[in-house]
């Protein structure tokens, strides 16, 4: 996160939220913009749009969500990807609980589609090991493009 936002910047997080994301932002002086979830505990890209100004650097989504368990549909993730691209923001998707997704196969293809189309979508995939992997607290992430801060 420190490559994307610094003290005085802001990141959008849907609520209810995983406390460690907000705690890290708070300790580094990055403002958390809380995005209230609607029906089915799903965030709305248009509601997120209303929170965006020059200080917002990223939108962080967790799917399946912690603590609600809501699984964000592909169309919703695509809507957030389009919003992030339009506004020049990073879209961070924390898939720490992807092993608990109710559908078989890959829950989305946002990152593969961006690379295949040679687009410069602002996508970041974050995965951490979960107890089902026998690796709690193991974390790994990846950028599919260079992030430049203003």
C-alpha cells in the first residue's frame, strides 16, 4: 500500500470491513473513506464515485468479504475496475478467502483480461494464505503495471 498512498492520501474501503486494512491506513496517516454496502452487503461503484477526489489513490475490495462473506459478482468487480481506470486509481482486490468462494474455478478474470487486451488497467491482486492452506499470516501481492505517484 505504501507504494500507492502516503500520509494525506485516501483509500476507499467498503464497510463493514476487515479491521487490519483500516488500522494500517490509520497508522500511516492515510485517510479511510468508508463506502457503505447496500443490499446483499455489496458495495456500489457509483456510491464509491461520490467519495473520489484528488486525495483518493485506491479502492480496496475484499472478496469473499471479511467479515460478511459476501462474494462480489464479476459484473460488480468489472464496474469497480472501470471506475478505477476512469479516475486513475489503483484497484486492490484482496482475495485472502478465495478458497472459500462458493463457485468452482476462477472467481473473475479481471487481471488476465487486462493483460490479454494490453490495457493499462490499475489492478493489483493481493492474496494471503489462509488456514485452509496451512499458512496463516503468509502474504503475497502483485502489480500488473508500474504505479506512479504524483
